[in-house]
C-alpha cells in the first residue's frame, strides 16, 4: 500500500480546490524499475520488475453521464465520451483504461464515467512506466465509480492477471506494442519483493529482496524516452524483429509450444548454430533474447541467495547486450551506467524500453550514499522528465502494487 505517496495527498488537495468537496476515493498505481528481463516480455519470456514508491494518483467522483474528464498539472486536461476515447494526447491513456473495461466485459457497455484530478510524483518519459501507471490508476477509479471495487479491496489474483493483460492490450492501441510487464507489476507488486513474471502460462511469483544486501536506485539519464515519437516506431520495429527471429528459430529447431520451451530446448551449441544462420539484424536480436532469458533466471537465484555481486554482473551483461545486440541504448545511458560502475555500484543497466530514460543501479547499503553523491556531481540533473520536487534519483526500494484508498 502506498497511501503516503505525495501524489495521493496532492490529488486529493487539488480535487477539493477544483470541485469544492472531497473525492469519492483516490486510486494510486506505482511506476516500476525492471531489474532484468528487458525486451522479452512481449516474446512471452519471464521478467523481474519491482514497483517504485513513486506513482500516479487519481482522485475522482462518479460522473453523472458516460463521460470521463480529468485534469493534471503536468499533463493538461482531457474530456471525452466513453464511446469515443481519444487516440492522441494524454487522454489516450485514461481512454485505454475505459476501452479495456468496456470491450472486455469488466463492466459492460453501460459503464459510468468519472471526474478526476491526477497527480504524479513519477517522472514522465523517464522509462519508469508512467503511462501504464496512469492506465492502471484510471482503471481502478472506473471500477470503483461503477460499484465493482471498494476502497481497501484487493482484486483476486486470477482476475488481477486478466486485468493486467486486458489493460496492456488496450494500451497497444494508443502506444507501443509492448508486453504486459508494466501493468502486471503496477497491479500485483508486493512490498519488499520483486515480481518474477511469466506469461505463457501466466505466473506471478514474489521474490524477496534483502535490503541489507541490495539497494536499487533509478537514475534519469537526461534524455527523455518519448515512445510517442520516433523511438516508438523503433520499439515496434524491435517487436517485429524479435518475433521474426523466434519464428525462424522454431522453424530451424523444430521446437513447438511456448517460447519458454523453445529456449529450454535449445542447447548452447544449437543456439549458436541458429543465430549463425539468421540474417542481420535478426541474429543479434535473437542473441539478446536468449541470453536475457538466461540472465533473468540467474538473477532470481542471486536474489534468493543474497548474491549482490553476482546480480551486478548480470545487470552489466544485460546492458551490454541491450547496447550491442538489441541497439536500444543511447550515449547518455551508456555514460550513466559507466559512471555508476566507476562510483562503486555492483552493476547498472538501462531499465525500460531504452532510447533514453533511466538506468537501474545496484549498490551495497554502505556505498549507496557515495554512489548517489558521485552521480549527482557528474550529471547534475536535467530540467526534463523530473518530478515536481526536482528529484532525478529515485529510491528503488521495492514497493506495493496499486490500491484504492478512502478519503
């Protein structure tokens, strides 16, 4: 539960100013860091994200008509009929939530809307899943406004997994064609744990993170990860390339079933042979997918046995694979990762889609302050993609998932 997030208090305060009364309730959905398992969720392979304490809050009341209107200090204003959600602008994300609940039989075609005020302490376009957090928080608000969810009530696990999948599918219609990692961890995160997510078949396994051994920091590199621009087209191109590479791997190996079975069935020698026979750039894309799948499983083992140095080695290898084979890093991210390592971090890697955004940095508790100090001195922050308080290093302590709170 994240009731102490500054965004919750801000959303309630701004709602009172705008409407002269308390909201019906307030929903909160966290952003995330992805510890490892990058660009493989949309391939059906496991990932290892954790929720941040920072996120997006939506203070709301039931709308008397089938409309959704929302205002945000950072995003602006949006208002639309639930039958005609926008395809552009920030309203497309609340619209995606409404579309998912309407079209996938969560509330039926006659759902009511909300009037909402949105507040965030999560940097926008920083690779920390602000868009999916907004979708999830809006979905909880709509469920509550239509009597399908009460403050303090948890959605049962099976329905939560389905909701994450449905929200991800609707978000594809207005943004990049990613997997369901962001929505899943925003909904289902457990405080003090990473979430080992599998997709085929679906499974959510909390993995404890020992704070006496592992400290994570999310650091913005100074370049926005604006996936609504050219980077979004490149992201979708990577999705197509990865699917093509996996199809060819199946054809050459004769493997059937889920992608996890394909990965498990390919010996090291068979992998090298398949990669060698693929044309560029599919050979590099497949090399990243297969090696990242291995790193993710080894990372779970590192967390379970308290091996921070071993996990740091995996983070470093993941970043190099994303830089060289998947080609989604940037000079800013590479410089940030190198500086974190030089400052004494166990390891660092870009987190999220890449093309800018943030890195996740792993340190020992004893060296965390020194690493933070050096990163501040070296980079000095950026006026872009910052929280309202100007902070650009976020505490990566694993937090809980989305909640609906009374006022």
